[in-house]
C-alpha cells in the first residue's frame, strides 16, 4: 500500500492511548522484516533510516530509502518513512524529495540556545513541506557527551523547548540509553507522566532496546507515544547470522541474511504485539 504519513500514525496513537513503533533500517532485509511483521500482526510501523545508516551507505540516503518505499508499496501494512537522528540540516531538508514524511532533527549535542535556534529554523522549513518534526531535549544516554542513562529532561524546560521550536514530538531522557545490548534500563515513569502533562506534543522514547518488556508497557501507559528500536533488532539479526554460518559450509550469503531477516521479523512482531495496543492510564 502507499506510504502512510507519520503524522497520521501518531495522531491515531494519541487518540487511542497507544504507541507507534519505529524500527531502524540498515539493510533491505531489515525493511522486509518489519513489513512482514506488520502484516503478521496487522499493526502499523515506521521505517526509520538514521544518519548513521546514511553514512554507512556512502552518505547517499536515496538507495536505501527507495528500497524502503518499494517494500512499503508492496506490503499490505501501513508503513511510514522517517529520517532519524539527522544532525545535518541539508539532509533533514531533503526529506520530502527522499519520500520521508518525518524527520528527527538532532541538535542535542549543541548548547541549549543553539539547539533551540537550529531546531526552530529546521522545523519551520520542514513544516512548509508538510513534514512532521521530532527533536530531542536532555541528551539521551549512549551518544557522545552522555555515556550513561543518568540524563533527565526537565518538564518545564521541555515545555519551553516545544513552544520555542514548534516541533511535533519530543524525544526525552527518562532512563534509557542508546546501543544497550542488555535489557536492564530502569525508566522513570513519574517523569514520563510529568513530561506528558507538561507538553502538548507526543513523547518519544529512544534507547528502547535496553528496556525490559514490562517497563516498555508502563512507558506507553504513562504517555510515551513513539517507541524506537535499533540495537534489539541488530542483536537478533547478528545472533541468527552467526548461528546460520556456524557450520562453516557453503558460500551463499542468502543463507545467513535470510536467517537474520527471519529473526528480525519475529522480534518486531513480538514488540508490535506487546506495545501497539497497550492501554493508557493518561
């Protein structure tokens, strides 16, 4: 089916008190796996291509995004296309031509005033083209500058930031950390609820791969409306790839890649079943 705008998926999640899940796509197999999982569970999702993935593909986002769009068009599931953690303004502003209906513009490494100014400028430009914009406040652990899950977003600062930048959603620091390979993060659900009450845009959880299932459900119940996954998928993919190649026979890469794709499909389907219909206590 045609790509669905991220804004439409988010509006429905807000109405229903559930969450939209965004899955990082690094290869074609990732995109195919997400689409299959969505078809299996009758749930929507966001195909997210990060700035890091763009760098991996020789700084050219077009081939991977075109492949994602083709997968979505051939699928019966509602899928949106998103540029994630974009630090370069030029790349962010290319979202419409690349087929993306949303961008997460990441100026979180900058001093606060510079973050506000750059995000507001990019947000205004993207809104002219109907692009939904997410930003981050309170740098989330696991990236340069913050290497633990100790950072926290202040609700008052969050409200001021949203008003000043005009963004459509806010990624907040509440205890998760990027690139975790163990699911041991402890979320501050009271802070999530306070942030939910302080801002009038959906909240986004990054670093979700390190959060246990029950805590993810609680996060949605307390107001998280977009949940991002990357490392969790890659861990499943890599484990299946190693298992497939462990007998050291054959040279066809499709054997390992296919095993990885199947593992990611199962992982995504489990997350969709867990979270897409989680009831809200808001």
